[in-house]
């Protein structure tokens, strides 16, 4: 299965991205980001530098809901791209082995 194939329509994707923009304006999101910790690598990052990541990406059927978005550093967001949680865990394990 190619992770870069979109499983949702353009309209569904547009709708979910709009929901994400609205979610970024909420106090809930501002509190999540205020901790300044990347959900994936756990590094301390200035809160303004954290981005919103969909754990299950929109193109893979993920939704813009509180249970599916997390604050992440730009490096993790760039590396994760459209991977599902299991695929991302496998990628993190490979990266750890390369660092050893």
C-alpha cells in the first residue's frame, strides 16, 4: 500500500483542513502547544514552533478532532508526512538504530 495515495476526496480533505484551522484557534489547542513538547520525539521546543500533526493523516482518512491531532516539532512533522502510527513507529526505530 502506497502511503502517498489519497483515500479521501478533495472535498473531504478541504473540509478537514478547515476544521484543523478552526481547532488551532481554540484554547484547548493553545494549552496543548503551551507545554512546548513534541509529541513524537519529546524534545522541548518553543511553543510557537510546534505544528499540528494528524496522527492518522487526512489523506489516509484521519479527521481533525482532538483525539487525532498533536503538537509536534517541524522535524518530526516533516519526517512523518503521511505515515500511519505503526509505520511511523517503524521509522523511528530505524532512525534510532542508525544513530547507534
